[in-house]
């Protein structure tokens, strides 16, 4: 017999609670900051897309610039998170400071390109 809906919900709540406890216990604070930045960029991109869908695409270059800036920033932040993660230390021979410097340099180039595209 299949478990009842309340048992399934309790199992889901236990699973999510365990995931959050494990994330809080095992994830270094540096990665939590990068994860918060990733969540911010994700919600900003979603908000821009919803706004464009509801209001319209009149300044289309502005929408493309903003949305592609969110996508590219997300990709750069994911790369930073991968390089800074201590579990991936054997795959990357660069220091976390160097990874962050590369992240900042790429962000400067990205935003110069975005500003140029906006006109």
C-alpha cells in the first residue's frame, strides 16, 4: 500500500531539513556568499524576464543587455564557486584570490560590453 499524503509530506520535509542542515554544516562561508550572489542574480534575471513578458519589449536592447548580463554573471559566479570550492582543489592549480581576480576582470569586461551594447 502506498504511503499517505501526510507521510509523503513529512518525508519531504525531513529530506529538505536534512539537506539544509548538511549545507549549513559542511559548506564554507565563502561558498555561502557566492551562493547568495547566485540566488540574487537568478531572481534578478527572472524578474527582468517576467517584466519584459508583462510590460513589453520596447527598449529591446536594454532588455537583452540586462538579461544577458544576468546570465553571464551567473555563469561567471558558478565558475568562481567551482574554482574556490575546497573539494575541487586538486583540479585547479590557482589560488582562491587568483580565481576572484579573474572573476572581477571578466565582470569588468562583461559590463563594458553590456554598456556598449545598450548604446
